[in-house]
C-alpha cells in the first residue's frame, strides 16, 4: 500500500502548495463512493474507464464505487453484468448493482453477492422529478425490503423526502445512503431535520455545497457522511476538495473519504 500512500501524500502536498492546509493528512485510502460508468441512454453520454482513471490520477483517489446509469439499467440488465466484468479487470473499481424495476419477478435479486451495494433511483417514478407513491402500498414491497435486509449492504437511495421518510419507517435498519445530502429529493436541511436520528441513514456529499456538508457533519457526525463525486455530473477534483478543506479534524475527514464506506460495504482493500 506504500505506493498509494505516497501518491495520496503527493496530491495533498499539491493542495498545500495551493494554500490548502492538509500537511498532516495521511490517508491510506480515498474512495469515491458514487461514480457512474458506461453509457447513458437518456443523456446520450458515456463515462469510460479511462476518464475515471484520469480523474483518479489527478486527485489521488485510490478506489471508486461504480454503478450504471439508471436509464441504461432499467432498459436492460446487461449493463449490471458488463459493469461487474469491468471491475474484475480494474481492481480500483468497486461494483454496485442497479436495483431494477421488476422487483416483483420470481427470483429477483436486488444486490447479488458479488456487488458491494445497490442503487435505488426513483423506483417506477419519474427520474429526478417525482416519486411514485403507489410503490409504498405495493404488496410486493415488503418482500423486496426483506431481501435487502438479509443482503445487508448499503443502498444509494434517491426519492423525494416524504417518500424517503415513509420508506425508512417501513425498512427500519436498512443501510441507506441519500445522495447529494438529499438535494434532488427536496431541501437538504429538511432531510437533515427529519432523518438525523435514523442511525442507519447516511448521506453522500456529491454536488452539495461545502457549508451544507459541514452542517451535516456537525449535526449527525462524520460517521454518517460519505464522499462521492457523482461523475459525470461532478468531478472528483471539485467534490474531493470540498471535503479535504472542511474545518474538521483529519480523523473525521478520513471517515468521510474512506472509513465509512469501507465499514458499510465490508470492502477488504485491494491495491489499485
Ligand atoms: Zn448519481
């Protein structure tokens, strides 16, 4: 692991040169917990392995959680399989499985064993726009929750605040990571107020403002805040610098950039 430690330190020294005080930071891992990989049908874009690796080199990020774009995964499950195959070649990549919408199908497996977590995105709803509240009354939803509970892996969960509150009440103990501090499902401050005492609910920092990230860390603690970039919607460089320049102790920053996601996923560590 010496190589990656050296790399991280080098990058952090660069931050110091740029006037950012990080001289004592010495993290073995920096993990981006939210990156999209592959083609997006709706956006007409494509995130390549090469682009992710380029941003890793630029920032010193050692490992990356990768997941398919929602539209691509909803249309065809092949992207989940292709993504996993890519993570077998790229050891710095950590695979997440997109939880598709046919969850009432016999034999449906929301997060197969070889994946470290799942992505839930406006289930049968209008992506990034509106939740489908009929899901909450679906007779098959408790079965899906039961499966997720047994799998016991983190799920990046994106829905409106009211949907999220009702789901959390049904799915007590499920490890949910709300992306963007809740920004796409409502106001982050409302998410914080409503879910601050739900110990199994976490938040990722992607695209959020630094002030809001700090507010979350102060109220729910660094143990429940997780660094992510949401490539291609954000860049590793901008999103990581928001966390590394927070006025909090280095040990808290380390939880946010690696400790929490390692604890949640049970990832064992590999050389990138
Ligand atoms: Zn995303």
